[in-house]
C-alpha cells in the first residue's frame, strides 16, 4: 500500500508547520496509539525512543512529499493524522481511522478482505517497529 500527496500551497503550509513542531509524547499518543496501547504503561526510555522514532517517520514522510515520492503505510498514516490535526479537520480515533482505510481499499469483497488483512498487518508492523 502506498500513499501519494499532491503538493500545493495548503500542503506546503502544512509541511512548514509540521517541520517546526516536535510533537510531545502526549501528542504522539493521541496521533498513533490505539486504546489498547494507551492502557499499557510506558517507561521514560521507551517514551524517548518512541518519540524519536515518530519524528523519524514524520521527517521521512515530509521529505518524500516535497520530493513527490510515494509514502509507505507508516508515513502515510502519520501524515494523514498530522494533516487532520494541523488543518483542524475531524479527528477520529486511531481504530476508526484504520477501519476507514480498510473500507476504502477496494470494492470487491475478496480484495477487501485481503486488503483488510494487509492494513492490519501493516499497522501492527508499524506499531511493533515503533515500539521495539
């Protein structure tokens, strides 16, 4: 799965805002944590590591957008969440966002089930990489 972002004035403003801001751990929780993950305790070293990994994903995604490259699932997911936040759009819980991605993958039932599995696998891999 890939995501592409059309570069326009609104996106450039978003990129400028996003580059200047380093999200706090609380903001990262709000952006990418499921309710299940929120309920788990996180040590100070884990918080630091997660924050650094999140910032790396964000930085890579912003650079790819500027260079008109495709974003992988974690980058696309983070950018969608950040855009909703910075552009004051309706902000849905992570679980709902994943559900929307699954529903929008394709139309036929077999492909939809396959894409649901892919989205779940990609999100789980993203979370595992973020939390290792």
